[in-house]
C-alpha cells in the first residue's frame, strides 16, 4: 500500500511539474494572428489614366470577427480614367507570366477594378497596357507603375515586435494560455514622407484599435479606438 501511495504521489508531482512548465511556455507569436498583410503597392500615371496595384495575403472569406481563417493571396489593380462610360481591359506581365483582364466598374469609388490570386510580383515596375475592351481598333495606352515600397520597411514580425513594445493593447488581448484573442490587419501605405503601416487590431467583440506607424522604425505616429 505504501508503495502505491508513493507511486501516486510521484505521478501527481510529475503532472504538476508538467502543468507548471506548460503555463510558463512562450506566448504564440503575434504573426500567427495576422489576417491581412498588404506587402507592396505600385502606382503610375499616363495622361488621363492612373493605375494603382496592391499585393496582399489575406483571409478568405474576409470576416472582421477577431479570428483568423483560411488565407489566400490577392493582386488587385485599380484604374482611374477620365471616361467612365467605357469598359477597360489591362494587360501586363509578372514573373514571366502574361495576364489580360477586363476591369469592373466600381460606381461608389468611380474606378475600374480587377483582382486575382497569384504569386507576389518581384518587379519594381509593372507595365500596364490599357485599352477599350469593346473597341478592338481603339488606341491603347501604356502606364508604368512603380513600387512605392521602401527598401528598409520592417517585416511583419519586426513591426509587431516594435509596436507591441510601445502599447499595452496587445498584452490586453493575450489569453491565459499565451494565445491572442483577436486578429491583426497590416497594410503598407505610402506618403510623401515615406512608407507607413496601418495596423488594425480587431477583438472578438468586433472592437477595433487602429495604429499608424512608421514603416521603417515601428514608431507609433497615431492611434485610435473605435
């Protein structure tokens, strides 16, 4: 009987030690909770035509519910034109692959748009040929869009390390098990002063905390809760 009691006590002690070890494990990296990362953007204008393109890895379907779902890649092209009565087609080449796409008109933003899942372009410049999709004889216009991503922008991991050290918002959503009770949006932006990052933190109640940070240093420039 004494041997059984001793064995039981030893097993109980081992279980307690394992539980304590698990409780002290490192928290999951914040990058595990990114549901959108816009990593690059290109912009160019020629005459009456302006092209803006972005590349993102994002959740699909897109739900702002504080949880990260399945992810997909997305290359989006937006065309602003002086004449919105026409249907436009764009052609371009990325990574040695040729693409031709007809754009859909967005009557709210008054632009023409197209998107597709594809590998991230590595080109610093993407040459878009724009033409009237309904008139094969119409003259095409070439628009060269140049990347706006700076050479020294932080990776998502380095960005979150820097920003989370400057605000308690991330720690407030940490769970007892070391998880994170929310999802994170990261969108690269460009301004005349340089690249910025928009960081959106959405908790599981739908509350959003927005941060604007310097893309090279991670310094928080503005924050808003709404």
